[in-house]
C-alpha cells in the first residue's frame, strides 16, 4: 500500500490496519479457545480423567465457525482469499484492472453475505442451541459481519487499484 496524501484516505488506512490487527488477535484467540473443548472431547473419549461433556462438541463447532469467518476476513484484506493468479505477467495497469474486476465479484459475495446473513441472524435471534443453550444469533451474526469486513477491506483495494489504473500510483 502506498502513502496517501489525502488525510481521509490516510485515516481510513489506519482504521483498516487497526481492524486487521484486531482480527489477527481474534483469530489467535479463537484457535486457542478451540483447543480447550477439543482437548476435553479427546480426553473424555479415550480416558476416564473427565466425564464426557456433550456441550464441548457444540462449543467447538461454534468457535470453529468464527475462526473460519475471521480467517476469511483477513484473507480478503491480504488478497489471499478470492484471489487467483492465472494470468501471465501483465503491466501494472492491466493487473490493477483485472483486480478491480475480481474485487467487484468479491463485493457481490460480500453483499450476499450481508443481506443473507442479516436474514440468517434475524431467524436465529430468539433461538438457542440444543446442547449448550447458547444464543444462536451469536453464531449466525458471523456471516453479515464477515460481509461487512470484506466491504471495508475492498474499499481500500478499490482505491489502490483505481489509482494504478488512472496512472497515479505504482503497484
């Protein structure tokens, strides 16, 4: 990413960098938390050290969903998600133009995640999980939040690629 002379764009980049750093820490946290119920499941299955808790399977699934969604958010920011390099080496402008097209398709997916995720979350608003009795909206809200994060990070990418296509920035 290049330094932007516009204060608003610079502030936006600082915000997205802080948001991405927070997501990285949340990803580390979800992986660490996932270890606990999975370890409890393994120990209860193969030893008699602890009783078999049934809620651990559900908690592991919920944390795993969040881990995947947070990883997808980070992947869009780092251009490792929805980004395939199949074209031969192109000039910076042509490469930026192709990335813009790719970003538009990713934006469509993000909007689907936001819209459908909102409906998905609204459906689960007053429901609870069967085993752990956790509110299901806590899990379902991962979809619209993922879509919103993609939109935030795509805004940064659109600015970068439009600048390159316009000949005002180097990639």
